[in-house]
């Protein structure tokens, strides 16, 4: 069953962004903090008004933080994903005076419209990743729960190597989820699109690229091993997100 899932996933382009480029050792380790907020039905407009008020307050108080906010396009309900980039865990210990000053606005104007909130952390894997183009406004997350971590890493590393050699143009970013629970993904890869129109482009799939470079036998073997490395009782799933610039703070002053 896992082999069939892997073939469907990979042939469909789930790993269309495997290829990566090496990053110099002196480059800081990049970690994402991702806060997912579920919004109550019928409360989205009030939620947005509250977030905008907080952003205005944060800027007026001299806040130096930056983040991007992404709204779900598919899936159930309405959710927003607030994404911040960190160099490491130490950044979490820094005091943000502007955030503390404006936090009552979150409690009063945002929280009443929230149905759920959860936070997870993920570490960037530069050896498997490429460098995304500028100003991508649509992303698709492909998430995996792994049974055999060693085999999974070997397979992804092998596919990545082939993709690098073939100079595959659609390079995504791989992340290792940190401190995840038994019902969460272990890894996810982000496929990037400039906008929704870019999703209509006829892109070569990862399988097609590997097959063209390494041959059908090698590609089939890698795809079968990939399927065998995944957990049987955890459904593979994707998530399509669109960047919401009105609720983002893309650059700090």
C-alpha cells in the first residue's frame, strides 16, 4: 500500500522540489516557528480587523519582528499560518517589548474570533533544498510521517543528488519537524509558485526528472523505497496556502 501511495505522491509532483544546493557552513541554521490559527465560522472579517489593529500598534511601538501570514486555500474551515524565521532556539528567549505592550489587543480583538491555535517548529534542511525565487505568493506543503528514518533520508538524499545534477528548475525547501507528536508529520517539503496562475504550468514531475537522468529502473527503485519508508497508519496529505500581505509584516524597520 505504501508503495502505491509513494508512486501516486511522487508521480503527482509531491517531491517536485527535492533538489537543493549546498549552503556554506558559516550560514546560520534556519528554523521556522509556525503558528496555525483556526478562525471561527463567520468571524473571519472581525479576526482580520483585530490582527490589523495589532500590526498597527506593533509598528507604532517600534517592534522589530517580521513574519509572513498565509491563509489556507483548501481543507476544512479557515486557518491562518503565521510564519517566523529563527536562527535558533536562543531567539525565543529575547524580550519583545512592543509585543508585550500590544498583547492586550490580541486578547481583546483577536482571541474572541479564534477557534484553535497550535505552534510547531521546523528546522531547514539546506542539503535537500533549493533557493526559492523572490515573491512567491502560493505554496503547497507536502507532509510525511516516517517509519524508517534511515531509509527515508537515504532515498530523499539520492533523489536530491539526481535533481541537482539535472538542474531541476522548481526547487523547494525541506524541513525537519522538531518535537512533533505521534499524529504529526516528521518532514515536509514546500513547493513554491509565484501566483495561482503559475500552478497551471505544465511542470516536469520529480519522477520524470529522475527517470530522464538516472533511468526508469533507478527511478522505480527509489520510489518503491520511498513508499516503504513511510508510516502505514498515517495519511499523507498536502496543504495549499496563499500569502496574505495585509496580515504580514514582511520587513522589519
